[in-house]
C-alpha cells in the first residue's frame, strides 16, 4: 500500500511508431523447427545436404523479405536459423563436397554478412556483440575473390559501428 499519493500520467497511450503496434509477421510461411536437431518430420531428412540447402534457401529468402519490410530483428531470426541448418553440415564428405560445397559456401557468406549488417542496424549491445562474432566468423573463412568485395563493403560499416561502441 503506497504511503504517499501516486499520480499516474501518460498511461494507455502508445506513440504511432511504437514497436508493439507493428503487425507480427506470420510464421505460417516457415514450417521448419527453430533448431535442426528438433526436427521430427520424417520427410525432412536434414542429414541430406540437398534437404538442408532447400531449407536454407527458403529461410534466406524469408529473412531477405523481412529485411525489405524493415523488420531487422525478424530478418536476423531467419538468417540465424538458416545458419543453424547450414551448420548441420560443417564439413561435407568428399563425394558430397563436389556436388554441394560451392552452394553451401555461396549461401553461408551472404547470410553471415546480412546478419552482421542487420545487427548493426538493431544497435543494441547484444546485437553489437553478435556483429562482432559474425564478422570474426567471416574473416576466419577461406574467401574467393568474388566474396572479398562483398565482405569489405559489409565489414567496413560493421567495424566502424563496433569501434564507436567501444568493442574494437
């Protein structure tokens, strides 16, 4: 029980741009488990690289669509999920490397770079740490010349942001 009078002001009113007023994006277009190890759908054999590639392509497209809708956090969720499915196969067997390796790498790098840029846009401490982790992951990868240009155009603003936050 309050011992002094309490006055409530500015209650029940949300600003038109309040985040809670945005319409949640439906997950009906994403039938996949958040974590691949939770998959119990027998028709989705995630141990098959082709299945994971199909899922990753769809998740990447969903993340890109969220990004175009200015839903950076939702886009990041889709891209993180896509990476989890890519990470089911961190190293492909020799017979599958020939068939799938190039596409795995071609998907992984843009997803990581998108995630880093989105983390910079979100501009929170956790997002800054994620941007740092993701950029370190990209820098630790073997890159071909085509990847180097994309990396430099993304990593430069990420580094500037992280320096400004005191993380570098």
